[in-house]
C-alpha cells in the first residue's frame, strides 16, 4: 500500500478490473453505448411527460423525477469509469471522490424512497380511485417529491460525512470502480464497527422499510385488480404496475445485497458488479421498461417524433 503522511490522500487509485485487463475494453465499449442510450431514453421520457397534456398526471410527474434522477445517477459515476477503463492511470482526486460519494449516494437514497412513493401513487389510483384527485393533488405531489429528495440528500450528507472521518492510515487504493461508502469503510483502518452498524441501520430505513411498503401496496393492488370486472381494465392496471414492479426488483435486489450486510463481509468483485448494475444497467433499462409496457408513453413518443419530422 502507498503510505501518505497526511490526514487524507491527495488521490485514490481505483483498481477496478486491473487484475483482469481483458475485461476493460469490452466494459468500456458497453459503457460507451449504454451511457448515451440511458441519457437519450430518460430525456425522451422527461420531454413527453412535460409536452404531452395527456401525461400531466401524478404518475408521470413522479416518472419525470425518476428519469431525471437516473440521468444524474449514471452521470455521477460513468464518466469516471470511462476515464479509468480507457487510460493506464486509474486515479481519482480526493475532492472528486468526495463529490462522487455525495452525488452517488444522494441519488441512490432518493431513488429508494421515490420508488416507494410511486407504488403509493399506484395504490391510491387503483384502491382509492374516488379519493385519488384529493390525495394526489398538485400541492401534495410537489411536497412529497421535495420530501423524497431531501431524504436522499440528508442520508448522503450524514452517512458520507461520517465515513470520510475514518482514518485511512495512508491507504489510497480501493478495489472498486467508483467511490462508494461500503468500500471506503472496508478500506479504512481502526475501529469500523460503529460505522458499519450506522450504515446497516440507515439502510434498513432506506431499503428494507420502503421495500416492505412497496410489497404491501402491490399486495393490495393485486387484490383490487382481481375485483375489476373489465378485462381491459385489469390489463391496463397490470401493465402500469408491472413496469414499476420490474424497476423495483432491478434496483432493490442489487442494492440490498450490497448495503444490508457488513462492509467487511463484502466479496472482492461484488461492489463492482453491483455498482454497474444499479448505476448503469437500471437507468438504461428504465425508459425501455416504461415505454414498451405503457401505451400512453408510446403514443406520446410517437406523436413527439411525428411533430419533429413534420416541422422539418
């Protein structure tokens, strides 16, 4: 290990897949394709949700927030990944690592709660249709989304700040692709049990509790859907909810396997693949999941493209 006689290193070395260099070029090409795809897909979702009056509803307001969040999420890590995979030097300055740490975990914490809020919206729409406009009015939606973002920011600021206080004993090598809290805790020296416990407790509130609420919401939704007499109504309800449920499973599965266990027990390659999954794969797939399974969004996208070509 390189020893640095300072309170913190000037830079970190992100080892990534340095022990398997044959993986770096294919991974670089994959990221080079998926990153623009994710950006274009999420921008398209935001544009149609804003421009099409038919999509001016709470569900698409939350979807717009999810798309914006996914854009920020993937942008916080992919450019640095591309730089490190392409070049021979795999370093990131201390300050850039700190900024990445705050942004990455702000987006992750926010998405945990936002997905729970989106499931609540579907629960009210299907199980309490007569009260939907009253409960999910514009003021309440803005208030709920603001609370979600503040929750994510509070989690990132508090947890990352505490983690950055850990002594590194001059160690500046991280066996990861990005700066992430569990890996930074694992890299630190000295007593880390308190930090591990704090991270586990916070993640129970951010991961386990929202996931339980989502599952409870969908249990109620499933019960209500089977009572719908119209087959077309059942199909529409299942189509809308299944898209969100797929996104929930794609995001929560890797996040739980990474954050609801002590950092000291995390295997060598687990953080790398998990970061790629919930930081790259999920933001890229989300727009396709929502467009391919949603007639309203597909129709709005078709209308948007037709207007663009007609104007040209």
